[in-house]
C-alpha cells in the first residue's frame, strides 16, 4: 500500500468499530474508497475491556474495508478515547541559536521540549505565528496543548491494533479527529466547542484563535440514554435503541400529548401503549445531564462566555431528534449539528455525524503527510502513571 496516496483510519468505539480507506490526491483532497463498519465487542467507555473481543471486532471491520476497496491494509491512523484522557497547556521558551538568529527546526524542537518539561497553569497565549522557521528572532516561545492518557489504556489499544496485523501510523485523540472533519477555520478562529457524543463517551475540544485550548472526555454517551429508555419502558436494550432513534426526541416541544406508541414489554405478550411524551421525557432528562456536564467542562476550561461560534455537536448522539434545541437551552450558546465536510467518495453511506471521528482521522493524516510525526511515548514528567499520548502544538507551530 502506497502510504503517500492511501490512508487508513480506525475508530474503535464503545458500540461500533469503523475502518475507512481513503485516497489522497495531489491537491490534498481525500476520497473514501472503502469502509468497514461492525459491532464493537470488548470496549467499555472508550477503553479496551477484553483484548480478544476487541481484536476480533477490529479485524472484522478491517476485512470489510479491504474487501470493498481491494486494498490490503498495513498501517492506520487510530483514534484514542476514554475518560483517562486529560489535558493541560504549557509554554516553552528558548533562546534562538546560531549566528544568524533565525528560527530553525531544532529551535522549535527545543522550545517544545521545554514546554513539556515545565508545567504551568492553563492560560491563553498571545496570537502567535503558525510557522516561525527562518524568521529573525532572539527568543522563541511555543505554546503547547498537552494531552495525556493512562499508559496501560493506550498500550492495550495499541496491542489490539497490532494483533489485528496493522501498524500504527499515529494515535490521534478522538475529539481532535472529529474537529478536523466538522469545524470550519472561521469557527476555530472565533472560538468554538466541538462535542463528539459517542456510544460510551463524549469527547470535547475547545478551539480559540485557530488552535486547540482545552480537551476532555466525559464518561457518558448514547448508551446511557438507551439504558434509561430500557428501564423506563421495561423493554430490551436493542428495542430501546430502536425506539429512541425512530420515535425519541430530546426536545419536548416537538411532542404532542396525544401521540401514542405501542411498545413491547419484557414478560408481556401484548406490550403496552405509552405516550410518546413519556419517551421524550426520559431522553430529555439524560441528554440534559450530558449537556450540563459539557457546560461545566466549558466553565472549567476558563472559556465560558468566550465561544462566539458556539457548539458543534457530532457523533451518533447528535443524530437524535431535538439534540440541538435542547443543547441551545442548556449550553446557552449557538448550536449546530456537525456532519463531516470536505471529503469525497462513499459519502452517501458515511456523510453523517456518526462517522465524524473516522473521517477526521483520514483528514488528519492527509494534512500531515510528510510532516514530522508528533508521536507518543511514556513521560516521566507527568505523575500518577500517566503517559503522554500527543502534544498538540498551538499558536506558534502546528507540527
């Protein structure tokens, strides 16, 4: 497989595994030529709970994508999630070396290393220069957004990918991948929140001045809504999921009291007739709680009231009827539903919010072809058994 022209993204989520194969044109445009989607077994809240089941789920998804595209997958960009993910911002400062006092790649590397070693409270740096190479300077400052995750969780995911006979090109945080697929440059410049509502987790990223400033993973998602529906209606999880999607709404204003549904009940042959409003009340309560947790995370980031572009909801949970209306009420900001943009190929099947993360993995890979990989490695400077997953350079040098 020619890595210069063909890229692969693998998103192993709590409820489904998606493998996408994309061709990258000379212009940088991505066309999806193959996909494999299958149920996920062995993952819980975005993390590996059973190695064998996860490997089998990933391998089945890969096989489907290979069969559809005709390509043999050897390496992939892989999404990383789970509530073990944390983040912080740090600034590195170094003197510019050399008699010409021009910024070199080595200077950028030293400044970035300094940022990793010196931990400072989150703060908003001044507007910087995206690529300082060759510019005259005496001192170089690099603002970094450091995303960290539990080493064991990252290693378990990596092990599952390699046991499925695929090498890892790069690990990419899910919220960053989703942002690549659904956000515009204008939104990133103004200030925007992206919330990727998956099955078991909700991945959050906040952008301002064109760069990421905060990221987090909440241990709640669409499964929590489905569980509440199953308990409230006394029905199975599979049926609760179907009812939620087909008849549910997170916006009570959408539902009239006279609307009725016939629902199968566990242990009863005839089922029951319920008001659709009861279903929506259950959904609204749980979705409202998820949005409240997002709201609290925004306040914790220090960006409350500082996101003129509002929130962009994506992921499978964003497809729920009334999702945006309720979010506007709870978050008190503009809200839109974000579907993947700027990608061609098999988008009739994939052009909806549920596939923002795997499509974003391809876009990320296409944008970083030929660039120095950011990489991932254990970091002794971070305490509590936490390993560094990614350093997201913001402001001065995008990597």
